[in-house]
C-alpha cells in the first residue's frame, strides 16, 4: 500500500495574493512526504541528512485539481519504485475535510550521484528497499 | 504560562547552502506559533483567515543563539500582551533534543488596521483575550 | 522568436544544504519569466495584478539538466501558445557563464477561470496575443 | 554615503493572501542588498560563496512602515560598520514610485565564526573595509 503521511496545516507564508497556496510550494509538500517516507524506511536519518545528499531531482511533474488554502490539513499518499538507475515517486495530495479525491498529483524522478555529480546506481540499501515497495498503479503518465 | 506549541520538523527547503536554517525562515516559524496561539484562543479559524487579515506586522526582532538544522523538531513558547493599541508577542524557539535553552528569541509587534489601512484599536474580542494573557517577564528589550 | 528574459542572480535564500538551488524555486523562476512576458505583451500591469488573478496553474513539468548555484545569472527563454481553452508556456533556463545549453526546461499549463473558479475561454485580448506568438518547436512532450 | 542598490521587482511568490509581501521576505531583500554590498566591496565573489560562509546572523530587526506589493520596484540603502567583533548593517527599503520615504528599515548584526562555530575577529580584509565605510547616523536603535 502507498504510505499515507500527514504533512502540515497550510500556513500564511505558503499562500499568495490570489488567496491560495502558491504552486511552487507543492513541490515542498511532496518533498516533505518523500523525506518522511525515507525516514520511515530507515534510509534517511533526520539528524544525518548527508545520507540523502546525493539523490538528485531529475524531473518533477505536478497536476493541480483543486486549490489548497490557508489552514488546510494536508495528507500525502506516496509510492516509490526503481527503474534501472532511476528512482520514481508518485504522490497524491489530499485535504480530507474538503474532498475524498486528490487535490493534486505529482511524479518526481531521481538519480543517485557520485562525488563528481555523475549518475550512478542507487546505494544497495536503497535499491533493496525500493524493490520491496508496492506500486499500485501509475497515477501520472511519463 | 506561555503556551508551548510544536511547530514542525525542519525541512530541506528551509536550509541554505551553509547547511543551517536560513534566518528568514524563523519569522515563518514564529508566525506559525502565533497562528496556533490565535486558533487556541478562538480568535482565528483556520478555515476563515479573513478574520486575521487586518492585523499588520509593525516590527520584528529575532535573536539567534544556536542554529537550527534539517530534521530538528521545533517547539515555540509564546506569550502575548496588549499595550494601548499595539499587540506584542514574544517567542522562544526550542529544539529539545539539542538543548534546554532557547536557540532563538523573538519579539513581534502588531496593530489592527481599518479598511483604509489606518491603525485602530484591536477588536473587542482580541482585546479581552489579550488582557487575560499572562506575561511572565520580557524576554527581549524594546 | 521566444522571448529571452533576464531573471536574477541566485540568492543564498534560494539554495539548500546541498549547496544548490532547491528544486521548488525553479517554478518561481519560470513564473518570474511568465510575468515579465505578460508585462512585455501588455497583458499584465505590475501595478494591477488583479488582471492576472484568474489564470490558474493546471500543470507544471520541470526537467533538471544541471544544477543552478548561488550567484548564477539566470536567463529564461519563453514561448507561449493557446490550445482550445488551455494556455501553454515552455521555458528554457540558461546560466550563460556555465554553458550554452539549457540547465533546465519547463512546461506549464494554465486556464482562465470565472468567478466561481470554473474553466472558461481566455479573455479576448489574451487569446489574440497568444495566437500571434511564435512557437518554434515543442521542448517538452506532454 | 550609504550604497543604494536596486533589488528586484516584487514577485507573486513573495506575496501572501493579504495581498502584500509576506514580512519574512524582507530579510531576504536585505540579504540581497548585503550580498550586493559585499560583492561591490570585493569581499564576496558570486562564484565563490564559501568566502562568506562563516559570517553568522546574530540578530535581525525590521520596522515596517508601509507594505510592499506585487510589482513594486525595490531599492535598498545600506550602511555598515564594525564594533569590536560585531559587524552591523542598517538598511532602508524604498519603493520610489510610491514614496520618497523608506517603507521599511532594518538592522542586522553578524559575527565571523571559526571552524567550530565560535565567534572570532572578522577576517583582516573585511575589517579594513568596514573601518573605511561611512556610517551616516544610526537608523534603528539597539
């Protein structure tokens, strides 16, 4: 099952003059969920972020279905898989008080880098964990 | 007693290339605590932010004692008082895993505004609540 | 020709602890270019942002080719077109001191909304302007 | 004379649902000016930020006189001085299209740190430059 993670309540500083969450902040919400996923899997330690520091973001894609607003309580469902050397996450963002449907969907693609910032195979532990993850169905196409 | 509010874990997007939380984000942490305080006192409804929209920030002052880092679990102690038409909040930021002492202290000063953005007396409910608040001692001088 | 717009120098507050620009900020860079494009076309007035306030972001897609760093001088090439009621922008982000190639590419999709936040046809002026824009080639697939 | 530096036009992502610039962003504007000052004095190289990485922020103080809004063209006047081991900057933020008076004033206090994050004397070059700076008058009290 995809992991369901509570993120946080939307704050004033995440809104813009249109009265809704600025779209750039969604990538922050999804990162927050990705970090919580990595901590839950024992891949990342909140006190030792170095361990995560060589996973680069290759691509992000976000679909906006309904706006998030100040005070909304945000949840994220997240699923992960590995495809050759690429690590893929998909996310659904929910505001349960508003709707049973996702208000946003996202896909991010990552790759491990070596010291010279060249793409390499993911570390063994990460690979093993990713191969055990359940990927229900693809939410966003490539 | 000042209210003690858990804020959140520090996220990657709150750090900068020096490896610590960018100093501008502290004002966001303190706002997060101020909003939680206002909700706890029945002054603000997360679903109706309009109610808060005419309280302007006149002044902010932040002292940095120790840096906050990625993954730190932040708590804020907050106290409030009213002085004529000015509303004053003071904050202590804690990362309990690191130290019993505050890692940052802050003071913000606010005023209610009318439709034309002119300073007015605070709304009656806010005034009544502020007069009941306990102000232990002043943490930052004027 | 796509419009080439200078954005700004990368600031400390746009970097994260990995020493590079946090990926969420790229959407801010592209918005900065989109706004400058709209101003250059007479669609948006910097002093009257209301005019832009009913163009919603439906989707964003960003490819990261090389990291942007503190002090980098960023330029954006931007092109726009209209497809039925959807407005599509594509962007290439350049840091000329580093490379002649784009360091990031992006596609954002927008739609005009009515008072009730329902999708409508773009305003006439916007439509007329978009129909005159040159779309060289599609940089990112759907 | 204090240095006068153009910062940038206010962007959508710097506003909040109250329609004005979120107060946390002012510290970003002032940092932008401080960095430009350091570059203009030959202390900092945009391509080598490491040189600046051991100047910590000890304290910030911001007064808000008028709100900044989307599209405003911001200028900052900045002055600097050294007091023992503390480095002090003061700033006035202007939006010339609106008013000849500052819309915000700020004071930030910094200190150089050694490898173990302990306060030390500023590097010689920085000290020499700071001693030559003109400090017109103190804009904000301690």
